[in-house]
């Protein structure tokens, strides 16, 4: 008889082949030179190379800016969508989230074409526009989720204790929706650090992001340095995810 | 106008989606009173409380607080505070900050806030818990924090929405006593909502019994228990034997085919009435001189403090009796009832009356259906008529589609030897039915009436 725990075997095989092995390969390549000897040179090269470091800093800056803009635009949108006074239909919420289902590359290409037609010069502005456009649904959705699941009686209790609607929003709604915001930040910040396609299409490669240099290294067969960069990025993503998940409620936001 | 009414509710009505949830509610609340809105779920009590708190605007009517109409004032400007059913403590704040929430909004000085919060914590016996997160508290402790959070603002009226419903029985009893003690100490007016009649009787100075959006009776717990004004109140509050009766003359009433002395007057002579006798008010006796009627015990169950017995009277009625001493099943017993313990009520109605219209000489349209009736002389097609049907002449059918009109069993009363049902039809009409068949609340039924049972008369109003 097959034990119930055996049911997990296919999934374990999948995980090993498609997650664990590739990660191990990345780590292996990152600590090898071109001849397959163990070395730290790839890692030290990154921390001594000014260009790499400044690209990394720029990537972080753009990721942070993108995340902030997504919060500033996404939170009010999520709030309005979840508020029964303004929106009674779930369809509107779905419409907002629908772009998530369309391939990001296609949306980016379309955006680039739009800028082209309008005669707008590509640069940091267009890059940020494209990023916000691509990632804002990932911010709206988890916030919308926490807001619409929030027990209405908290807001009523606050109002009952003398809080004006404005105070209710800042003292109750915002703090209680932070898990959703956290989840949104994870969903937006992490991918933007490593993105390269958007910067390629929306700046004509004028602005290079961290993802871009990884891609360039791998493309030009510099596997070891590319793997080292990818390893560093994974570490950063891993550490910051752990840090975010310390707030155990981030999970309530939905997507993660 | 000098009166001591802290709240005066005048002609308050509210509908949700065409359904009247509150229908012309009028009552007042005296300063310092502990008043309970009592009724089954859906009776409108919570809607009424939420209107007083300001979360729902009334369609019609006024809510006066110390003589001023507050209907248009938002909840955050009303000097009232609420204890919510599921407490609604803010999960991101600790116990102290939850209680201090209202005071901080009033921008009171920090030391004043601290003094008041500490005093409140002491009052609800939660002194050592101020730094605890609210999630780590038990239901009873959350309850105390919720009460403290509301009372710390010294509201003019404290509103409590079934605050003990989520607690287990033992805890509920303890909290009832504590609530009463807090009410006594603070001297604040409490408006309490519950569906638990025992809780209402224990806590309240005044009870407002509600059903289907209307006030049924207002009175002290003792009034309500001893002198219910109608079958609904008698049935809802405590256990009772509700029986069909007939007032023979002042101080003399007949029911269960026996005659009894009672203390009620002014009903008239030979008038149909309803009679309520509480199960603890029927006494056993061994003295044939005292005996008013005989019965046979058909069941006896131990209920903790007392025994609950059902007896069959020599005249074919079933009565519930509670007594400290058990009688074996099958025992012939002699029983009597004190005149004081017989509560006589006006009958709300003695038959069904509907407005209808003749379709042809042997069919009448009423309650959204066409019923066959006996050919009527002097009534022609299109004539407006009044139809009268006795309770026992309404036939209930198992399948809705077999009836002329369809409905569901809305309310039922056992009247000793038959059931008195209220049927609510799909069209919204009430039909009252006496039947020996056993139905449950919520059963879907078809309604039919035999042609001969419909008494028609021409309507000329």
C-alpha cells in the first residue's frame, strides 16, 4: 500500500530538479574560475568594481522609487476598490488586477511603442513609468485583499470612541492594512531589483540595472561572474524576504 | 419640559430593501437606568441600538438625547460609547492603548489619561494586563477591556450589543453580576441588547420586548414575567402554559374546560381570551377540597433545581408543571392554581380577516390567490368583500405547490391541546391556524381553505 507521505515524491523530484539543482549550480559557478578551480575572485571583483557597485546602487534606488510610487498610487486605489460606498462590484477590482495576467514583456513593448509614437525621449522617467505600470497590480491586489477582509467593526469602534473618518483611516485602517502593504512591497521590490527587460526596452539600454549586467555577463559566456552576481542578488532577496517575514502577518496579505 | 429622560425615541422607523425592520418605535429611557432591548434575532433590536449609536440613520422619527435630536449627528460626535458584540478591540494596540484610544483623541494630558485608564483597569480587575496584546487575552478578559475602553470616556449612555454572547455559561453568569456592579458604581445609563431572556431578567431595571420591528411590551422584569401582555411575550419570557380561555365574568375565567377564580377584571362577560399559567404556579395537592382539576403525569424530567413534568388533564389538555418533588409517570394527581397566578390576556384576534374581491360568484381573490367559496347570493364579480376564516378551518399541506397560496411556519405556540401557528405567506400575509398536526418553525407549507369555511360579506368602507 502506498503511504500518504509518498504522494509528495513527484513534487520533491520537481523541486530538486528545477529549484535546488539550479541554485546549487549558481553557487558552484559563483565560486569557480574559468578552469573550474575554487575562488572568491568573482565575489571580490563585484565589491571592488565601481561600475558594478554603482549599477547595483542605481538598481536599488529605482526599485525603492518604484515601490514608493506603487504604494502612493496603489493604496488609494485599493482603498477605493474595497470601499462599499464607491465600488460594489468585484468586477472593477478584477479589471484593475487584470494587467497581471498579460505578459509583462508584451506590456513593456507596447509602452515603449507608445512613447515612441508620442515622441517622448526614453530615460529614467519612462523607465519608472514602465515599472510602475508593470508592477502596480501586485501592490493593489494584496492591499485590496487586506482592506476588504478587514472587520468593519474596528472602524466603527474607533468612530464610536470619537475618531473622525480621517482619524479612523490613519489610526485604524492604515496600521491594520500594513500586512497587505508589506506583501505588496515584497511583490514589487524584489522583482524590480532584478529586472532587465524593462530597462532594455524603455531606456534603449541607456540605463543599466543589476539584472542587465547579470544578463550581459551570461550572454557573453562569462558564466562565473554572472553566477556570482546572481548569487549576491539571491542573498539580498533572501535576506530581505526573511526580514520582511519577521512580521508574521505579512502572509495575510494574500499573494505570498 | 423638565423630565428625567436621557433618551427619548419618537416614531422611529427603518426599512432595509423594502422590509420594515423597525416600525414606529416609541419609548424613553430614564437617566441611570439599565434598560434591555430583548427579542429574538431579526426583531430589530440591534438596528435600534445602532441607530442610537449613529451607525444607521433612521428613515423616520427622532432620537432625543437630553432633549436634543441627535439623528443627524455622526457617531464620533455623540457622547455615547458602545461595547461591541465581538469586542472589536484594536489588534495593533495593547490593552493600555486600546483603553486610552478615546482619551487620546480628546487630546487629554498624558497624566490624566494614565490616571483614568488605570482606574478603569482596576474597575474591570485587569490591572496587571496593560502591556498585554489583546490577542493574548481570553474572551472574558477581552470583554472587560472592551467595557473599560467604552466607559473610560464617561459616556452619557453606554450601549452594549449582546456583549456576553460569545462567553461560556459560567463566565456569562459572572460577567452579568460584574456588569450590574459596574452599572451601580458608575451610575451611567446602560442600554443592553440581548436575545437571552434570563440575562435580561437578571440585569435590567426595564425590559423592552421587541418582535418583528415592534415593541411588544415595556416593563420591569417582574411585570414582564408575571403579566405578559400577549402570547409572544408569554412564550418568549420563561416557560409558560398558554391556553385558550373564556372570561366568564370579572374574576372568573374558564380554560382547559374548568372554571377558575382569577384577579382580572374589565374584560367583559363571555369574552374569548388567552390565559398564561407559569409551570411553577400549578400546585399539587392531596386535599380533595383544594383540588381544582385532576391529571395524570405523562413525563417527568430532572432539570437540576426542579423537576419538569407534563401532565394530561382529565379534560384532554397537556400542561407543563415545575415542582421540587417528582411524581412518577402514570400517577393520578390533584392540582390547583392560585387566582393570583392566572394571567388573562386579550386575544389579539379571534379569526382571520382578509380583504378580497369576487372573481365570479364562487371564487374570491385574496392574499394573492384565488380561493373557491360557496356560491354567494348578492355578490357579483368585482365586488369588494371581507373574508373571515376561523383558525381551525385553514388546511396546511406538506407541499407548497398543492396550496392556493404558499408560505412558511413563522411562529408557533402550543396551547395545551393544539398548536396555534402563524403562517407568513410568500406574498407577506399572515394566516393564523389552529391545528393538531405537528409542524416546525420554518416548515414550508401550502395553504388551502375549504369553500364552506370562507365567510364573505360585502365591504363598504
